[in-house]
């Protein structure tokens, strides 16, 4: 098959969920298909980064979306009904080049990642269109309202409303669609949920590699992610401002590592003698291996959390919320621990720190669960099967 990937961001380095998913899908599908990639970029990648993706592609085209264009797009969105993020990523040249690539290369399937690219797709061409919703974005935005500042609530609520409408409207233009988890599929409109294909994310095999030299653990607790993403910011603040005091109230002091790219001012403000904020790191694995417990107090957002997959694959006992485990579906008190308020988080953290054998047992079972259910080869086999089904309808 000839596949054209249409992306809102250059998919490397894999420091955001959409980039991670796109990179490993492109890498795996290029084994047996001709893969073409066109993407937007607010900052052009280095030659090294470009080469890392280009080696899997028949064609790689990157179109810059400037700061001025983004500002103009958002202003236009104020007077429209489409979501703000759909306008944010609007680019006339992108739409023109997609049409030219499809025509010139006789593309079989145009694979679009995220509804935000909807305004850039030339839907009139004789090609099959495939939309990867990834997550139920409207549901995630709805959950975000309660954690937003007073002056943000109107725009967050409005974006959730627009996304809900657009998620159903844009589906009319696509022949097939996918999403990461069943829990997200259940949040989609009735006209979509029974047709959508579940394509989970996987874990890079490197996370499963056992260290030969067991170094002393530097951190008691670690949380990772894009530290400029609202749900992650709220999780960091909850961990430091609510869970740590609950632990201290029980007579124990612990240290925390917040590891991930683009820490916001709110995350940077959490720095202290006991809270280390890394900023961007080339590789998260050394930080995971230097930590005792992974704690993810996520109360907003949607979809399958890559951070949970990676932490559990790396062998860390993991504690998270019922919301974050909804897509993961790990067994509570066996493969993972589920907590939803500060005191229970504190109690479970103290228990694991004081009972290393029980912590090791849970980490082992969690790691086995991830290995058996979330690996890129298996996940991308599901994607290729879904694409082939669409391809055969094109050629029937």
C-alpha cells in the first residue's frame, strides 16, 4: 500500500503522545508499505532529527507554521464554530501539497492523525481517507474545565463544546477511523463508536531491558511527561502540594523527580530540596531506573497514558487514578494501585517504600501485563489490518 501520513507535528523526538504514536507507526508500517509523510512544524527539526524519520519514508515534507500564522488562525477561530485547535493548525499550503502528493504518487490511503488537521485535508480526491482520533478530545477537555483557572473556564468549556460537534461532523469525510482505547471509543458519538477500530499504543522494547548494574535509587517518587500539558501540570501540583504533605503528616519525608520536556512556570515553581524538575532529557529510562515508585495522580485528560506503559515496562511499581487506569485496565492491587485522594496515595506510597518485596512483586506483574498487552509490533499489526481492510474496499 501507498500510505500518506498527515501530521500536526514532526514526529521526532518522541516527547509527546501524538509524536510517539506517529513515529512508531511510520517505522513499523514502512517495513511492508510505501510511507509518505507530510507534517506541520512550529519549529523546524534538525538535520539529525529529520534523518531519523526520513529513513522510513519515500517522501518527507515539513511545512513551517509560523507564530504569526498561528496568532491569525486563533483570531479567526473566535468568529467560527470549529474548535480553536483546528484553526490553530490551519495552513493553506498544507492542503495544496497534500493534494499534489496524493495525485503525483497515486496514494492509496491518506492517514490523518487527530481531528485538528481537518481543515487541511482535500477531501475531493479519489483516495481513501483514514482518521486516527487518538483520544476522545472533547471528553478530555470537559474534564479539564474543573481544573482550569477562572479566566480559562469559558474558553475550555467552549472548546469542549466545539470538539464534541466537530468529532462527529468530520467523520462524514472519512472512510475509516481509529482510537487508542475502548474507554475513549465509548465517549464518541453513536454514529461513530460502533465503527471505530481500537488501535492501542505500544512501548519501546528498550524500556523492558533489565539493568545489569543495580545502582542505588536516587528518587523515592517519579512522574514523567510533557510538563507543559495541562493534565500533567495539574498532576505535578497535586503530587507536590497535596500528596507530599499527606506523607509528611505520617512522619515520612520523600523526594520527587518531575522528569519531562517544557516544564511550565507552575511546574518550575514546585522545585525545592525535595523536588527535582529535570526539563527536557534525551532519555527518560535512567530517571525511571533511579526511582522507586511511579506516581501519576491524573484527574483530567483522556486516552491511554504512555507514561504508565513506560514506567510499568521499566519495572516500577505504579500508582495512579481510576481515570488514568480506565484505558489501561490493569488490575488494582495486583499490577497497579488505584488511588483517588491524597491520603490513599500517601498510604500506598508509604506501604511500598516500607515493603520492598511487595513493591517488587507488583512491579513484576505490572511489567508482564504491559509486555503481553502493549507492544508496538502487535499494535501496528492491528493498524495494518485495519488499513488493509480499507485498501481492499478501494480496489474492490
